[in-house]
C-alpha cells in the first residue's frame, strides 16, 4: 500500500458530501418531505372495503354494453 493512499470516492459521493456539509438540515428536510406523501398509516378496514367494492372493468372499455 502506498504511503499517500486514500480510498476512492466517486464524484457523486463527493458532491453529496459537500452538499450535506453546506446544508446540514438537508436530510431532515428530505425526511419531512417524504412524510408528507409516503409515510402514512393505512386504515386496513377501509382498504378492504375499497377492494370489495371494486367493479370489474370490461375487456374493451369503449364498447357499448349489449344485453
């Protein structure tokens, strides 16, 4: 191992490290933003009701109903 050897860091990793150093609150802001859309509790009974009430789609959507 050479005397001045240091582990390789890609340009992307360097960019992210610099970005986090410039703005230390970035990760907390990302988590808060994720919480707005994705981190939600699911009402299982309502979800089951939605699935049971689903109407099957006909094979060709634009065809008129013939009886």
